C-alpha cells in the first residue's frame, strides 16, 4: 500500500495504491452531528470510473461504521470518498478511522 496524497483540488481526499489484486475490505468509522445525519451521503470506494457505493442517511447524531468490499483485478490508485449528495448549509462529519484489509 502507498501513502496518502493530500494535494490537488481536494486536499482532504486520500489516494492509496493497492499493491496486489484480490478482494479488499474498507471499514470506516465516522461521527455525524444531528444536522449532518439528516442529509444524504454516499461512501464511494474505487478507482477511475469503477466505484462501489453505500448510501448513508442515519437520521440521528452518533458514531457509525460503514463497510465496503471490492475486487481489484490490477493494482490501481484507490480512492475512498464521502460525498454529500444534496446541498446543505450545516452539519459536521468526523472520520474516526479507516481500515483496509485484503480478504481474498
């Protein structure tokens, strides 16, 4: 695996180069306040134009976990993204942890 890249037009976005093909799991722990929890979000994980996604809208403030699994055929620069799918003026989200493991 590689190092995160915090440069470019999205300084909070990290790019990770997965060094081996196979089945991989991404586990995210995050916290949302009540304003953010009322909004519609998408966790995306992939590369290029091939992503797996998980829609999230908890409704209540708290700490949550999301898990995404994806097969990688060749080593690629992987991106994990949190996307707000609607316009909003408030709300806070905090990424608590991000773990990636090869599962097959």
